[in-house]
C-alpha cells in the first residue's frame, strides 16, 4: 500500500508526517509486569512492529525508521543480546516475503562490523531482495548510534579529501550525505514509547527540527491507534524551523 492509497480518490493524502522515527522502548518492563522473561517482551515487540508498519501508510507516512539495536546494547547480558539477534533471524524469515510483496524497501542503518556473520548476510539479502520496491521505506537502525554515524560521515569526507576527490572543508551537506539515512525523506517526527523522554543517541543530526512525541505506552502494546494519536499531535503543531510566524499587518483607523 502506498502513502497515497489511504486518501479517497481525487483527494490529497493526509498532511504529513512523511518520515517518522520510533524509539521502541518498554519491552523489558512489559515482560516484568507480567512475570515473564525479557525475551518474551522482545518477541511481543516484534509483533507491535509488524502492526505499526502495516498501519503507517494509511496515515500518509512514507518512511518509518525504528531503533532496533544500538551500539550501546552490546553491554547487555549475553543471553539477551543472543535473543535479540535471534529475533532478526526470525523476523526476516517470517516477514521478508510479505514486505517484498507489499512494496516495502528494507534498509538497515548502522555498522556492519562486529555483527555475527549470518546476521550480516541476512541483512544484505533482505536489502537486496527489496531494493526495487518504492511504495514504502522501512529503515531499521541496528548496531547503530547517532554519534557513531556522525563520526563515520566525517571520516568518509576526510577519506575523500585524502584521495584528492575534494578540497572543500566539511559542510552540512557533506554530513547529511554521509549519514546512514542519506537519501531518505527529512525526518518529521520522533516517537518514544514507555514514557521515557530522551533521544538515547538516535538520529541526532536528523532530529534537529523534528517534532518529538513521548507516549506512555509500552512498546509491545503499541499499534495503529497509538501511532494515529502521535500523528494527530504532530499535525496540531506549528513547525517554524527556527523562524516565527508572521503576524498579519494591522490596519490603522
């Protein structure tokens, strides 16, 4: 389904946001509240992701970026890290065909170095298999950190300078083009679930003028209704990008 397909024939699609990012927080607390292992919370979180991906185009969203595994998550207990890696294997095996059929392009953001060899291979296969799709862009930040991505973008520019490809000092466009998100629509909205209110090293450069919405719902309980609520909050805000609204000139008597 495309973003335009949610609108009635002959009418305009919903007025944004085009690009939404989600920090999917609360899997562990959801499981703990039910006396279940954290692994169960992570598995239920995958189901919430599937629901959210399916609902996004109906709200006019064209690109969804989700925080799956950060560069800091390696410090978690080994069994939890292993379970998260297993979810990647399971998710791709169970949902890749559906994503491809639905016209979803899957793109994984983050460093490939340090990933288990089979996970890296799965990611490459999933990206290649959906590369031709253009109805919806799903970006999964995996082994990703906003600071690391900025460092990588700067290093890429430095390598171009050392190779004699450019003599220009690094600028904003060079950073933007060097990030893992290069080519995706500008980020409009960042959602964080579970009531926490911080970015946690996610899309730091891209978030410069994004709207922030914090929802007090644990990620495994997330779905179309919660996503719609966040989008409605976004649409009620006035985005000025550092400027201010111009007041109408007063007419003197």
